[in-house]
C-alpha cells in the first residue's frame, strides 16, 4: 500500500501519429503502406481518429481524474512542405490546449515522436547534416505559436529507439540494417537538435516575459535495464557495458550535456546561429521505462521464469527506480517518468503493473515529480500495428468506441484517493497475477 506524495502528479502520455489518424504526409504512413512492415497490416491513417475527437477524449481523460497529459504535435501537419506552415494545424493544437486548460489538465508537449514529414524523410531525415536546422525551424514556429499555453516541453522522444530501430535493426523507417555510419550521425544530429531546441524554447518563452524557471524542457529518454545473464561471466558483464554505452549512455550524455563519445559522432558546432557547446540542456530527467534484459555475449534476452507482458517483455518494476537513481546520481534534476506501461491485451495484469511501478516510485524517495502512464487508450503501436494494447481505455477501432478498462478505473481511483489502501488493492490487484509463459 502507499500514499502519493504531494509533489507527484499522475497522468497519461500519447503520441500524435499513434492516435490522431487522417495524416498521409508522415513517414509512418508511407512505411505502413509497404506489406510486411506492420504486423497486422494496419496503418496510422486510422489510429483513434483522435484529431476529430479531441473534445470527447479529453473529457474522458478528465473524468478519469488525469492531472497531467503528455501529447505530441505532428510536424507533418504543421509544416506539410518545407518552409510552408499550416495555421489551421496550429489552431487545432491551440484548441486542444484550451480544452486541457478548461479541465485543468497540465500539458507536456512532445515536438518529435518518431515520425517525420515525408519531405524531411526524403531528404535523409536526421542523417542529413542540415536536419537539426530544419527541425529547429519547425520548433521555432510551433513554440512561438503555442508558448503562451505550454510551459513544459519534450523536444524529442527516445532518440535511441528511433535510431536503433531505423538504422540497426531496420524494422522502422528508413529500414536500414547494421548501418553504423548512419547510426552515429543520426545520434549526433538528434542530440544537436535537442540542444538547439532546448535553447530556442527558453529563448522564446523568455522573450514572451515568462520567468525562466517556469519553462521546463527535456527529452524523453528510453532507458532499459541491461543485466548480465550470469554475473560470474565476464563476457556477459562486458556485453552489458557495450549495450549500455551503445544504446543509452552515450546518447544520453550527448543530448543532456553536448559532450559526445563513441558511438555518437562529434556534434555539429552550430545549428543556425545557435552554438552547440558543452552545457546543461535539461530542466528535468525524462525517463521512458518498460523492461529489463538478460545479456549474454552481445545478445539481449530474458532471464528464465520472469513475468512477461503480451509482447514477451519482462515486467521488472524495480528497474524504474534503478534507472531513475542511476540518472539522478549523474544528472541531478527532478525526474519525470515520461512513459511507463505495458502491453496487456486482456487487461489481466495492468493494474498490478501500475501498482508495482508506482509503489517503487513512492518508496524510492527519489524526486520523481511526474508519472505519465503509457498510454491513455489503445493505439497504433508502430510495427505491431493495432495488435498490441497498452491502453487504460480500450478502443474498438471499427466504431472508435472507447471503454475504460478496470486498470483505467484503478488508475483514476489512485489519483482520487491519493494512493492505494487495502480496500483498493483488494478490489483491483489482489486477484490478479502476472503471466510467466512466453507467447
Ligand atoms: C514509445 C511509444 C510506444 C511505447 C510502447 C515507447 O518506446 O515512445 O511510442 O508506443 O514505447 O512500445
């Protein structure tokens, strides 16, 4: 059982491409048209039709007591062609922000969450040396247009997942396998894009008269616990070091401080007229946490007998605070859990998952100020398509009907009661259990 501390706010996170529907101008729409790319053959074109249902969806969120909401702006809608900006798209997001304000839900806005405008993808996306400048142009325009309604910003979601899936595994756009040359460049350009955006957002908000400390900017960093399969095996321990460095530590350092080390290429010295020099480019530590891996020789895997979600990811709740502590010790700033959640298609263990992760957070004593559950409603789960359900709210895609799951009810009651007492635990968690069989 636990009580939520006063300074910890609870909410949900989403991403534009995964929920909005109706956009044929982004890289994921194009990617999904090619057979074999998306497991169930679906496309983000349908999504949750959220673009047309913003009002109802936020009303539902408010009825679930959501305090904070992290959501994304679709770059391809704002800048459909290079240098051409769509005021209607801005008006849409302003309207969305006004609705949130009406319900007193505090927004955290993501500027880049995996998808690019088609024109940008065609120019080589973040492999292109001019990409940080092009991204910055979009950021300047958008932040100028929304600065009065948004204090808190995420520049880029999960630079590591974007890069590794796109340029190492080749399972995401642009679909390149083992392309280390590109990977190093993409890492560097993403880090520089984050830093330039960080500085630009602060500049714009200050110019508008907001106090510097009222603006919070960071990026959502996917962190994975890599553990040796056998602790006694030096090759496994060595492999953990390699994976930590290649997948998370180097890119984290580059984006947070401007200092690059292998495998991140040297960062560009300038983005437009912004100098990229070593510094502190975060107001909070943003962490997306999902799972742990058991590492053997240069291979990530699973420990035997661990609880698994429906995508066979280990459920390892203490990892959330292990990663938060690791980051806090190094970067010393308030922590936002910008994503945490699980694929549970039948909602049989999501409540337990939420309980276990929140309990870790509360018991840790770490300065964790936000928890954004991933995700509000089932959505287009990238290469898994519509087949993987992460939502507190179930979506019947054919009719777009939303139904709050038991775990959604549980989450809203945690917020209402500011914690979990025995009665709430008995009602939602006691009778549930994790699954230990692979699917
Ligand atoms: C991403 C989300 C995704 C979630 C679950 C995170 O890596 O930011 O967009 O849906 O994981 O896979």
